[in-house]
C-alpha cells in the first residue's frame, strides 16, 4: 500500500519505471513505520519511499516536501533592487550554525500568492516595501532531496527608501546591506555561499535587470 502518495501533489506521485532507467516507487508494506510520511510539521514533511533502482536493487529513498507545495505553492527568494544596488541580509542560519549573507527568502505563507509572499518576506526581513515585484524564474534548490521549487522575484525599491531598512531580530538578522552593482560580483565571490541567492542573482542578470 502506498496511500500516503495520495496526499502529495500529482507530479510527486509519479511512480516511475525502473526498466526505463528511473527510480520506481513500490507499494509499501502495511504498517511499516520506516516508509511513507515518516515526519511532518507545519513547514515540511519527510517522505521515505520503497523503491526499485534501474539495476533491479530494492531499497528506500527519502525526499523532503514543503507543506506549502501540497497546495501547488513554493518558497520565495527576493532580489531587492534599487537603481544601482542589490539588498542582502546578514542572517544566522541554524543548519550551518553560521552567519550568512543572503537575499530575503522563506516558505510561502498559506493564502498568499507568489507576489504577495515576496512582498511579505521583504517586509519581514528588511522592513522595506517594494514599489513593484516581478517573477523572473524558478529554482529547484536540491533535486536529490527537495521535491519543491522556489520562485525568484525582483522587488524594485526606491533608492530614497533604503535608509528605512531595519534588520529583523526575530529572524536572526543583524544587518541589511545594499551592495552597489559595480561591487556586486566581488561581493558574491567573497561573501555569498547561499545557492538560492546566487541563482536568484543569475536570473536577474539573465533578465537584464542588473546592469
């Protein structure tokens, strides 16, 4: 039985075919606590599927699915952009136990569409409101583990509003910095390791928004 699959979005219920070189999801044994949805909270679930690999071996394979994705939603990363600078936050990340320079980002809140969530994340983390918000791409942050995708938005900020930026202590943020575009590449090379932030900057550059 694999009734737990019924709770997942359609694309994530695809069983696959090991004979076609895919990782095939098998029926799980009734009452097996080690497969199915093995952990769940407000933000995400951990699913361990019984699988057959292309070489015929059987085993298990885990994946993480954000709860918001169950309604077809995704997380959000925002590029705060003035005429000549990009905004970053200095945030303490629990997973790495380190301070990181990142773009504002987070899970999508229930009931919010992508643009509204982008505005909300920007306001929560920087205290700034966007004049306009534009979707520029989508990123799968780790296709080996995470099943969902992240929407990338560029939020236009009036240069005169930058002084109003305020770091959110509740989000473990201690600084908001707007990096001049002429210094951006050096800043990325020296200071930024967040893959989602780097991908978001890449999308913004491809759209011709960072000149």
